[in-house]
């Protein structure tokens, strides 16, 4: 819908926080239901949205279930989310968890992740799923296409770029 109408409907102006993650994904490997909707969350303050498809989510699930991790859906995004959260529970910081994700998660993807104090973006080695970043002194905005960013305040002064494959982009919020 219209962004202003959505903002009014959900009272965005009244919300407190440092970052917002919104995403629409047409899942191809699981049911399109509210339970499968993004962002996926795990732990106290970790969320992940995903554009792409993992080829090994069931392998990841089996490994994590062996470690006592429980799943609510059969969605590949949940497998990625729970893997990264598990790595952080094991003591990795976000960047180390992402590095292990590059090694363990197979497929084509762009991931956007949020923690209490960080926002991170990564793309797989082939970077076939689109992403564009706009950075200003006031905000970082990430989308799959520039058109989504075109009406943001001061976009004409933003540093706009396409994230490189298998690079971590991490912002402290």
C-alpha cells in the first residue's frame, strides 16, 4: 500500500527504536502464510530477512536440532536465522557468525540482519539477488531496487552503491 497510509495505520511515528526492518518475500519453498512471513526472529534481539533460496536448509535444521534448537516452520529463512543466532549463543559476535554462515549456508541470497545495536547486510558469492544501499549522515537504507529508496529524504546526497558479493556490511545503530 501507500507508505504514508501504512505509517499512519501502524503508528510508526510513535515507535521507539534505532532501526526498522520491513520486507516482502514470495516464498517458493514453503507456504505463503503469516507464520512464514519475514522478518524471522530468534533469541532476544535478532531478526533476519532474506531474498533468495537456500539449497541446504534441512541439513542446517538437522544439525541445529541435534544441538537442541527448535523450529516453528519449514522455511529456509528460519534455518538461516536460527543458525546465525545459534552461533551468537555459542559466543560468536555478529561478524563471526556471518563468516560461519558463509561457510555453512549454501544457496543464492541477500540477508539483512538486525540485532539490538547492529544492522548487517551480506550477499552470497554470486550476488545474483539484488541489493542497493543508500547511506547518509542520518540513515542507512537498504532495498532490492533503487526505486524503493528514491523518495527518501536527502537521497540526492546519499552515497548509493551495490553491495559486493561475500562482503559484510555492518552498521552500529
